[in-house]
């Protein structure tokens, strides 16, 4: 199974935010959308960074109450690891585990095509395992 299949089922919508917006605005979007990260993008197509809940907590420890008025650009993760739609679920799970992050922006030909989270990958893997188990039960019962 690959990322393209997950995006086909989940959709390609990505919550983005401009780097000049405030952390207060970012927190509002995260809360309203019930998500854990935003792709930072000046134009909605490129990936300039990622702003995650973890980034916000780390910045809160540094800036305190002043954090909410700071810009996304000051807090975001700049070195973003992206993936291609053809990447396999197993590859991404291993990468997320070793690098300790939970969101992979999906980029093809330099343009943002979607995002997958560790939750998306785990759900996909559980669906695969459930299908395999069901197929084996059917095989055994029919054989």
C-alpha cells in the first residue's frame, strides 16, 4: 500500500497557514479543524515549514504568554521531511518512528498534494491486517 491510496480514500485537503500569521491564529485553526499540525506555506502549494503542537509547546516554554502574538515563522519547523505519493506505508512508518514526528506532507513535482499522519498510516495498516485475517478465515472455512 502506498500514500497515494491513502490520499484517495482520505482526500488531499491540507490545512495550511502563512508564515506571517500569529500563533494565536494557528492555535485557532488547529482547534477548529481538530488536527495536530499545519503546513506553513506562503502560496498554499509550496512547503515552507510545518507548525505542530509540539512546536507550540516548545515555544511556549521559551516565550511564555508572549507566544500567541509571535508569528508562525518564528516557531515553525523549517527542515521538513516530505514524501512522494508513491512512498510505501511501511517506509513512512519507519521514518516517522526514527525521526520522531507525526506528519508527512505529500509533495509531487514541488507542489503540496496532501498530508498523512501517523494515525492515517496506522489505520491503513490495521485495515490491511483485518482484511488479511478475514481472507484467511474465509479460506479456512471454505477449504
